[in-house]
């Protein structure tokens, strides 16, 4: 029988990459298995048949139900290529809707949940914090109550390194670094993390947390640094760099985050936190200049603008625990990841045009035309 996992927020950036990763992963594993099994067989036809059979078999193992509210950041176009996949189903709704969540668990026979759903942008949390409380805290609580009541076998909370606060020039965040969130976004994510661990301790649910550094890659909404700078550079619009541009982030290619999530979901210990990072610390200016260089655009497009209030200076993740205990490592380096990300935005002008219509322009004006 197929195991059905509820993915929340699967129409967003990381969630949509993760769903694609899981559906493809099942296929890749099965092809590898088919090749091993047929290594002694000589006829191509036999190999092809064996591959077909094992693809069917492996995909039986995992079914995905995606619950997403389709906020400005959620976009069904992110999943167009797999929307008719037989092991995928989309349901429109909010994670705070307890009745809906419970109905899905019952009718879809859900065994576990991976919670990607969130309001995820720091700058928006500075403009208005309340939606972050509703989704990130109340929404997570709603899911946890359902996990407890239906005795689901697994709950994985997708959290962020931002819960640890800001570093000086030295040191790294480890899983035991005290939480010191400094923006409404990170405060809401830290609250959710506390709730998850409190439910493990109080009710004995099976749950765990990943805390990842800054992601980049295909399908990222262009309010975040890398896609915003790529699209502005392509249009030769100014590239707005906050403050002195020397704030440091640790960048990870989204597919490496997806493989870490899947590793933790399968092998992690309940009640544990796993940091995920790219071991690639860079000041913002270096990222922006690399993008301009790849696109062959001048540095004069860079414009220093007013700093973000309470702007965290540096994030840096120590991800030794997931590497040592679960055997995960990141595969894509920044140079390759950035090139393929830029290529993806060049190859998908329709997607870029569609996500930047309407609400995006209003937000952009509010944020940058001050
Ligand atoms: P995103 O903003 O691109 O996507 C969020 C998705 O959640 C959207 O599809 C949106 O429609 C959906 N959503 C929002 N509110 C909802 C609600 N109440 N009910 C159901 N769905 C709702 O975010 P992302 O960048 O893909 O991030 C996914 C998760 O990973 C978030 O929890 C975020 O905190 C975490 N994270 C992100 C990064 C990063 O660099 N992007 C790094 C570490 C952790
Ligand atoms: P962002 O992508 O918003 O991620 P986070 O704040 O969650 O780390 O921003 C990454 C860094 O880039 C952060 O230091 C803020 C900076 N930044 C700019 O300088 N200009 C911009 O227009 C944006 C969106 C971000």
C-alpha cells in the first residue's frame, strides 16, 4: 500500500521543488533497482520491461497530497509538469482550518505531514506581522493537534536558521544555540519550533525539525534577494542593496535542502533538530556582483538603499550533525547553482511575468519606492 504524506505549502518555492524531488526520486530509485536486477539479462526489451515494472512499484510507495492556501507566494504553475501525476493531489485550503485538515487526514489516509506552509518573507513581516502569527504559529498548532489526535507516524517542521538570531563575525549556529529571533518572521518560526518540541515532550507525538539556511533555485518568488536581483538585472532596473551590503548569508541550492528534508523525514530521530546549510557564507554584495557578472551587466546597476530595520548581520550554519548522524551532504556549489538558477529564470519568462503581475507590483512599490 502506498504511504500518503501530506505536504503543506507545496505550491511555494521549496515545497514545489520538494514534491518534484520526491516524485522523481521514486522514479530514479526504481530505475537504479531495475538496472541492478537486470544486469545479468541481455535483451534491451527485458531491461525496459523491468524498468517499467519497478517504476510502477516504487511510485506505489509514496503518494503526495498538497494542501496550500495559494497566497501571493503559492502558485500552481510551480507544479504544472506534475499536476496530473497519479500519485499527486492538490487541495486548496489553509492549515489553520482544523476541520479541513482532519477531513484530509481521514479521507486521504495520511500517515505523516511535512509542514512547509508559512508566511516566509522578513520584509513583509516588518510591514505586517499578523499573517505570520496566523499561519506560522496557529497553523502549526492546528497541524500538531491533528497529528496528536490521529496518532500520525511522523511530523516534520520546516524551520529556518533565522530562529537563532544574528551572529557577529565569529562562530556558527548549532542545534543547541539558544533561540533569539529578531524579526516578526523569525519570532513566529521560533514559536512554532517550541510548539513542535512541546508536543513531543507532552503528548509523545513523533515529530522533528529542520533548520535551514538561505535557499535559492528555480521557482523562488522574486521578493527574495537572488531572484529579485536576477530579474531586475535582466530588465536593467536598479538592484536595491540594503545598508552596506555586507550582511552575510549561508546559501544552499534548493535541491540540496530537499534531499536533506527527505533524509531527515526517513532517518531522523523524533524530538531532534537538524541544521541544514550549504557551508557557503557570502556577503550580499558578492552575490549581487556574481549575478551581474554571469548576466554580463554593469555594477553601476547596484543601488544602496535604506537598511532593513533590525537587519540580522550574519547567519552561518554548522550542519555537522546531519552530515555525521544521517550521512547527508550538499552536492551543488554556489557557482553551479547560481548559473543554473539564472538559466531557469531566463528560460521561464512567462512564469516571471505572471508572478510579478498585480499584488507583486503593489508590494514592490511599498517596499522600494520610499
Ligand atoms: P514560500 O513563501 O515560497 O511558500 C509558502 C507556501 O505556503 C505558499 O505556497 C503559500 O501559498 C503557502 N501558505 C501560506 N500560508 C498558508 C496557510 N495558512 N495554509 C496553507 N498554505 C499556506 O516559502 P518557501 O521559501 O518555499 O519556504 C517554505 C518553508 O521553508 C517555510 O516554512 C520557510 O520558513 C522555510 N524556510 C525557507 C527558507 C528560504 O530560504 N526560502 C530557508 C529556510 C527555511
Ligand atoms: P532575503 O532573500 O529576504 O532573505 P533573509 O532576509 O530571510 O535572509 O534577504 C537576503 C539578504 O539580502 C538579507 O541580508 C537582506 C538582503 N536584501 C537586500 O539587500 N536587498 C533586497 O532587495 C532584498 C530582498 C534582500
